[in-house]
């Protein structure tokens, strides 16, 4: 679990570095809101990883329900973050929406890889 948390934090750092080095996302990458969103997804990934580790010993159906619930909740959280940003009239709406979606995809890929490792060990 410790390595999963480290990977999640490293992913967050990589996303922040990439957004600050990419000219198109430079203005967005340096805002506290963006840093907060990236950190939130990293912490959410770590929390879901902990819950997933606890669900490892449950029934296969319970494990599947847990994974599907985590994925669905992350999707709805992403939708909520983007919607609130768009409705409040913040600047760089398109870049923010695409950036949040990219962070969601990266964290979901890490979550899937972590889930596969748990399934193979279990």
C-alpha cells in the first residue's frame, strides 16, 4: 500500500510539473485551485486504495461492487468539479475541463493498475 501511495503522489507531482511546463496550461497550472484539484485526486486515489486493500478479503461480488462504486464516485466527483468551475464563470474554462479530465484519466489508470496487482496477489 505504501508504494501505491508513493506512486499516487509522484503522479500528482508529475501532473503539476507538466502543467507548469506546458505553455498552453501555464496560467492554469500555477493557480492554487489547480494544485488543490490535483492534490485532491491524489488523496482520493490513496483513500480508495486503502479501502480496496480492505475489501480484498471480501467476496468476489463485494470486491467488484467496491471497485465499481469507487469508479462511479470518482466520475461523479469529476463531473461536479468541472460543472462548478464552469458555472462560477472562472477563467480558462476549456483548459480546466480538459485538464481535470486528464487528471481523472491518469489517476484512474493508476487505480486500475493497483487493482490488478491486488487481484493477482489475492
